[in-house]
């Protein structure tokens, strides 16, 4: 009986692993050059950790279990709570700002569909300890630094930016009590994914007052930061948030990524812990789910029993990003070619042991080397070398008795006879 993989999970065959490694290696390289340090945590955490952050309903959205001691655990659906826990444990000894990144394997009890699986990899980048919009700009730049490097242009993707703090201040001035903001955010977050009539219907259920509802509809229809000031008389907090957004866009222009970024008041982000700047990254046609998103979460460490420290960060998953890069034809042409430095062949089966010795010395020298297990005729071995895209082929023949090897350049077909000792003395690992 053939056993299939669990629904919503993936098998990574070598070709799939090549894509996954290419993507993750890029995430790590970009993170490091932007000044972030890598961390990771356990695959299991106490269930209550995710309940603190997202409430009791999170239990239905993750894989939870009890260990042999009856303790309630969960396979991590995200890593931000782990980040908060780890930083709180060593907060007094960590130099600030804390700039960390991680590429965890995550699991969520999702209904599998295109771009949304039960198991995925996510690039997380966070800055802890900086109460300045410059940190938000830096994380957005880091995300775009990678997306630019893999070939995505402003014609392909857009970063939609807003402010939860600004929205809260304006909604309170409209007359929405603070205690009703969180359920209203959940409604507003669905606006772009619902038909207008359906959105208005659920908004009416949340906000019964028609006058307030009309003001909210007008607010959600604004297309620029400037329109907000002309539409409403802003409170001090709201005006400060508008000014903060303006400075963010100025910084993104200075960093050279402003043409990727737009203001969109409809970006609310459904998670309750966001407190300020929020953003989501989409394909330009909005045909796919969000590639990634993030924002400021200044209260999270405090919620986990730590000090009141500002924080901001983002997450980008591999599923949607992988689909977009494939559709744009950007994956195959950038994948590193699996290419042995040398293929070791023989003209006679009697020399097979010598081939193993030479192959071992090449590998010990830091070079990728292959050979033919069956030690077939030379013609077939050369075909293997060509099929594997080996750069050079070492041919061990009768010349070996004179301490010599034949080295063939597989690209040009040029062959030359070299002294074995001199060959290994001058051998250098190939640059990758």
C-alpha cells in the first residue's frame, strides 16, 4: 500500500530542495548584510503562549497536543511569541537595538489551498528596542532588498502601508469606543477580500449607528495621506501618526525603495498585537494572497511578562513567494547549477581502485568529484560526466604508470597530460 504525504504538507525532492535552499539562502544572506543575527527556537511551545498573543480561538488554527505529563503544547504556528519569550529571558544582557532574524519551519491547521499549506517556511526579521519609524523603514527595506535581488520590480509587487495607531485615533474620534476597536479591525481587515455589499453588511452588524458607519466608509475610501487631513479634524495622536507615516515614506524614498510603496488605509492586519505602522506586500495585480507583512508591536514583550520595549518586524512565507517567482520565470534562471568540479574516469577496470583514490583526494581538497560505480567503458563514463555537467574530467589510463593524468575540459573538449604530484600541489577549490 502506497502511503501519501499528510494533506497540506510537502515532500521536497532534490529539485524542490534546490529551490527551497536557494530561497532560504537568499533570506539569510540579505538578513546578515542588513545587520541582523540569526536565532531559532523549539518546534514545540506551551499552548498558553499563543493564547496570550492571539486569544483562545487560536487553538483551532494550530496543531495542539498534550505531552505525557498532561501539559498542553502546540507546534509553533509562528515564531514571534518565541522571540518575545527568548528576549524577555535575557533582556538585561542583550545589547540594543536587538536585530534578529529567523527562518523557522511552521505548522498551522489550515484548510489547504493554493498558496496556503499546513506546513511552510517563513522569513522573520525584527528590530527590538528602537522607538523610531526609522526601524520600520529598515525592516521594509530589508524585505525589498531581497525581493529586488531576485528580480521583482515595482511593476511586479507593491508594499501597502498604513498605521494602526492612526486608524485607532480616527475611529475613536468618530465615536467608536476603544473596547470595540479590535472586533472592528477584524471586519475592516476583510474589506479587500469581500464584495462591497458583503463588507457593508458585516460592518452594519459591527457598527449599528449609520452616521458612524458612513464616516468609516468615507475614511476607508481615502487614497492618500493628505486626504485624511482634509476629510476629518484630526486629534493630536492621529496627526502625529499621519506625520509619522509621512516620514516613513520619506525614509523609504531615501533608501531607494519608495517606488515599491503606497499608502493604503485598508491595511489593518487582523492580529491584535499591532500598535503602529502596518504593511502588507502583494503582487501588483493582487491575484495572490499577501506575500508577507508586518508592522510595529510595541506591547508584545510586555504581554509576555517582559518590560515595555518597542518592536517592529515582518514575516514572508515561502508558499506565495514561490508561486509568484515561478509565474515571473525568476526561479530556474537563478538556481545554482549542480555541477561537479571533476568526474574521474578510467580506461580500464583494473584502474578502478586508482580512480577511487584520486576521487577521494579531490574531495579532501574541497572539490566536488564523482565517478562511475560500474566502471563502464570510457565513452559511457564521458557521457555521464557530460550529463552531470562536470567542469573537468580526469581520465586514468596507461599514463598513470608514468605518474600522469589526462585532464579534459568538458566545455572545450581540450585535453592535457599533467603530472599527478604537480596537479594536486596546484589544486585549488573552485569558487562557488
